């Protein structure tokens, strides 16, 4: 399949999702070695899950199908430039190539907004109106970190 055909799958997926009132105009596909592994769309409304973006859903499906958390060698196609959350998930999944159609500005123009998240991340987490982060005593939590470092059977990721 060529890039247009794969993007067409993404568009059809999100159109189906919107017709079913599952979420917005965001569809994604994961491709490995030229083969489509997963196609998914935004299901934020249908699942009441703010993390159920098309990219996240496609990553989850591809990981299940490939039985791995590491999607190295995969490409992601998406109907819109990824939001900060999806961008992070893409990087965590080790996907190194993303093809997108619409831009962040296109999404903003139809009512979706990411800039407050980007501003928060870029401004060293200082805007307490968006999120109030407060460190607490870490002595107990450090026990879990210590366990992790001593566990020779752990799977690094």
C-alpha cells in the first residue's frame, strides 16, 4: 500500500468513529515492513477515556498484535499532527517515523487545543492553573525504585 492508501484507511476509520459518536476526526495506522498492523480512531467520547486518541489506540492494538511494547521499525500514519500526549506515546513506543495529514493549526481551527499543554511543558511546569505539581516525602516510594534496580529478572523498557 502507498502512503495515500494508508492515510485513506485512517480517514475512513475516524469517519466511522464519528458516525458512531465515539470521538473526533482522528484516525491512525501502524505499519511495519509495508504491512498495516493496526488501524484505529479516537474513542474519547465512546469510552469516556481522555487518553483514547487515535494514535494511542493504534499503538495499543499494534502492541497486542505484535506481542511487544517495542514498536521499533514501525511507522505511524495519522490524520492530524500528534498532540503532546500522543507524541510522547509514539516516542515511548520507539516509533521513529510519523506521517500526518492535518496540522495542529488545522485542529485548532475546528476547536481542538493543545497549546495550553505545550505551554505548560515548555514553561517548566509553572502554571498552577493548569496543573499544580507538588513533591511529597519520597522515602517509601524509593523502596519501589530500589527493588527495581536490584531485580535482575526485570524487563527494561
